[in-house]
């Protein structure tokens, strides 16, 4: 769950830190105070696209940061994959947006990318933005909602589709028209001959580079080795001679003083090591051949390998792999009929495997749809509606409908009033009805998904609703408040609302205010309790002018929904 959200130089906020808690966290304030600013900022931490327009006037950058409490094992694979160290029990996100559109991302105070934020967001929070509608739900999203509730596993279908599609691509390659095929054969033949004639070996370029360095500096290397050998072993005052002389003196000394026997042994070891190094240098110098012809041959070979790398690289291993790949393709072309016959058999088996997996997936979706539509209908009618809700799962097994997520299509239907025909949810005219359907659908899916994930009782997911109560009031608003309260028993819920009927259900009530300080406008956020909270509810009931009647009404509502 979200523990803290901090904003610096973001929109009209200069510096605000808000600490959130479990349960239902509601944010209220006058129109234009900036209630949605916090939600927009949180969305950026979850990977939304950033714009330099959010930077507060006069500032060079905006900074948004948050601290989440969570089970580290849920995000450990993502962190490990991106080289980020975890912190036990928490996750710290920070995003900086600079003028000009550039910015930086940090996870646990380590550099990261926006794609990492997007990957982590699935384990942190879900934001249902202001005025969001089912209209924004394309076919893939509608399907994903049902899959989230049903707990379907797409891996088998995805793998089967990839295998089937890969075989199809190979067959299309072989069956391309004759002109294209001949052009490819000419190209592949040239590439294979070019690579095979060179006979490159793995690591050959690196080995030759080392040999070239020696050959190009043979005389210098030879002199260095011989000089070192002479100093260590051969010369009149070589280290070996000095050590031998010292050893003789030490042997005589040890006859009188036994404690030098250990030093004598150490000196013997040192002498042997020096002579071994000297012998190695002598042998190395003897093997050096300053051959201009051999150097030229090495340079010619390196030039050939470099040409191959420029054409087929960038590395020599890539060149060798390409040679093997084009050889395989030419073999397939030469044995086209036989290869196609084998591929058709493989394609039939892959298609059968895909259909088996897709049918099983479709069956689970249909079962899930029957459960989900009943639960959503009950949830909708709890929100002061008398509606019928249905989910239609359709789709053809024809190959043209095959995708990595199966062949199903999902449409949500609703009849808002008895006697009216079922219509797609996106065709609902009333914004208030749409808001309630959206809340019911998302709440049900989230509850089902949570149950399917078998979360530990000590962890919560953060659900954020930004004015999802738009277009409703009265009894419907109270029903939405109760639904949010129920949802907050298993999740941390953050909700921006302008309705007092909903605000009275808060476990934690935050007031967002916009005031002028000097010549600048600043937005602040603070937790309110007691009399302050009563006055805010009263303001929401009666407007800017508070009355004794609105205060009493607010007190009554707070007592009723406590």
C-alpha cells in the first residue's frame, strides 16, 4: 500500500508530503483546488507519460516520490532483472521531470527507467482516472478484465500461437514467388561462399590481434626479455648470483646461529623463483621471430575478418552464425518440397495444439463470465440501480481470429432499467450510470483477482478513484460510499470526491486547499479530524457559506456512517 506521496514544484504545489494509511482515504476540496493533482502525480510514478508543462512556474524541475509498503518477493524478479537492489518490506520510487522534457527515474534510490515503473505498477496500484469510461476499453482491455477475474493463464496459448506462427512464417518464406526466391538464393549463396572461403574461427580475431602486437614490436620485446633475463640470471651481478652469494654466507652463519635456518630456506625459495622467471624469459625470447612476412600475413587476415564483420557482424561470432543460418536456408530451398511437406505436418500439429489450448481458455472465460456477470449485476443494483448485466464471450475458431491471447471477443451489455433491451455498456447515456457500472465492474474484478492471487493477509493493493462519482448524487452517492468502504476492507482505497455523502465514509479525510501567499498560489494537503472535518462536510453540503443547519446535517451524516 501507499505510505507516502511527496510532490515538489509540481503544478501549483511547491512542496507537499502526504502520509496515507489503510482503509478508505478520501480527498476533498473546493473546485479548482487541485484535488486531481495528487492522482496525476501518482500516475506518473506508475509509468504514465510525462510533460514538462507540469513543472511549477519558475522552477527547473518537478520531483514526485512515493514510498510503498509491500511484500518484496512480488517485485523481486523485476528488480533483479533490472539490476536494482530491494529493500525489505518497502519500495521507494522517485521521478524527476526537467524542462525540455528530459527526466530521471529512481527505484530504491538507484537509476531506473519508465518501463521499470510500468512493470512495477501492476503490483502497486491501479488508478481509475477522472471521467474514465468504458469507451476507453478496447477489445484487448475488455478481455483482460475478464481474464483478471477468471485467473486465466495465457502462457500455454501464447506459446502455442508463437510456435504455429513461426512455422507459418518459414513456409511463407519458402513459398514466396519465384523472382523473390531466386533473388534470395543468389544473396544467400554469395553470403555463404564469402564466409566459407574465409573459414573464420571463433575468437580468431582476438588471437590474431594479440599476435600482431607481438610481431609489430618483436625487436623491442626481444630486447626487454633478454635484458630482464640477464639481470635476473645470466649477468655477473645478476640477482641469481647475488642470492647464491648471500646463501653461502647465510649457510655459514646458520652453523653458529640456528635461528637463521628459516631465513636460509626463504632465501633458497626466492633464488629458485628468480631462476624460474629467468628461464621463462630466455625461452620466450628464443621463440620470438621478427618476420615481416608473417606480420603481413596476420595483418591481411585481420583485414579480411574486419571486412566480414563490417558486412555481416558486428562480431566474428555473428559472422559465423550468419554463415550457418544461410547454409540452412539454402538447404531448405534446395529441398523445398521435402521441407514444405515436413513443415505442413508440423503446422498441423501446432494448430491442433493451439486449438486445444485456446478452447480450454475459452471455456474458462465463459465460466468466469457467468460468475462475473452475476456478481457485477448484484454490485450495480447495490448502487441504487435496477439493472440487468450480461457478458458475451464470442469468437470463431477460424485461423483469421487466432491471436496470442486466444480467439475470444468480449462485450459487456447492460439494461439500466427494467423492460429496456440490453445494450453495450459504452452506449449508456447517463454519466452517473456509467460511473456506477464502472465502479461495480472494477470492484468485482479486483476482488476476484485478489482472491485468485491468494494474497497474504498482511498485504494490500492500492486502488485509486478520481471523481468516479461524477454525475450521481443522493441515494446513489451514499451507495457508492458504502461500496468504496466495503472495497477498502481488503484494499487501500484513495478517492477524490466532491460529494459529502461519500466523504463521510472516510477512514482518513484529507483537505486540499489552494491559497495565495504573496504573489504566488500554493496548494496544500492536510489530514483533518474532529471539528475541521465537520466543517468540510458542511461546506460540501451548503457551499462556501456555512450555516448552523449544514453543520448539524454534517454531524448527523458523520455519526450515521462512522
